[in-house]
């Protein structure tokens, strides 16, 4: 797929909760060509740096606008959070291999840990009214992200929190295992999609293989170029090393191993 370098105008840069922000950008070709699971490489134009672009999952596409959901966790995102409507950013995208939509015989089962909801909302919009289930995990109830967005697409939503402040008391993969163990129909019909921290994805892959459930996961990793040139974001798969920015970030679960996702 052809990538486009665009100078995007910031329409909104909204603080959601804690370290999480949502950026709405006016773009044209990028929005038209993006598919769920793909990402952009964003350059913060600042005298303070940083030099390299940073990867951000495409969170939502609405007309000629793209939304990015991001977490402030370093210099680039600290600068980004201070930017205002009307300012402009350089974007390269859409990049990477996105999700494949499961056929109608499956029940979409989306599993998100923390900021891992970012690409899954766009996916849920593409799977609208498929009677799917989204399982959202967070450290505490105040950090639960995008519950309304998933429900707006017709997905049922279940919540887990590490501190037990809302929903299931425990990690999102523990809730996933409980649901799969109890619900025979879900085990037979589910097509699993997941995004989140690597320890969460490792456990998700183990459960997928334990219950023989097909699916795909989107990997989060550091990237330098985003276009497959530097090979700095490789992951070990059953068929050799693959570039997360090019062959991924979305991989079939059957391609991956728990060992290949070691930090």
C-alpha cells in the first residue's frame, strides 16, 4: 500500500484521564486509505526534539480526520500533549499490516490491556453490529478507556481492573480465561483480537492455543523508521524474524510463540 507524507492540522488535543490523550487531525489521503490495525509515524516539530518519528496506532477515522489515542510516557508525547488546535504535525502513513476481518461464522472477541484499546476501536467500527464482545483491562476504574466507543458499535463490554475497583478483580487475561472456561459457545465461535503489553499478549496466545481459538494480535514496540528499512523492530515468529513495522504490527496468533514475545 502506498504511504503518504502529510502535514496534518490539529483539530483537537483532548486530555482524557491520567496520562491518556486523544489527538484529532485533519488529513486527506491518509484517512481515505487507512485500515484498522495500521499506524502512522508522527514527527513532533519542535526545537526540543526528538529527532525520530514516533509510531501511533490509528484509533479512529471519520471522514477526512484521523484520531490517535496516546499515553504521555516520554519526551515526544510530553511535547505532543502541549500542542494546541491549529498547530501542524508531519505524518507518514498508513503503515504496516492491519487486521483481517473474521467471517460471519465467528464471534469477534476483542481483548485490550490499557492503551491497547487504541487500534481495537477502529477494528470494532469495522465489525459493527456483529454481536461481538470486548474485554477491557485497566489498573483501576478511572483508567478504563473507550467503553462507550465499543458499546456504540454494538459490542458487549466486560471490564477487569487490577485493584478490583470495577468489574472483574484481576488482570484482563484472567477474565478472558474465566469466560472461555465457562462459555462453551464462546470457545467454539470466538475469533480473538488482542492488543496490549507483551506479558498480556503472551498469556493471550497461551489461552488461544489452549482452547484452539484463531485470532490476531497487534504488537506494541519501539520503532525507528516505520517502513521496514532499519530492521530495528523485529520479532521472532515460527517462520523466522519478522519486522513489526512491515509484516506487522498485526500477526496471526498461530505465527507467534510466547518465547518470541519475551521482553
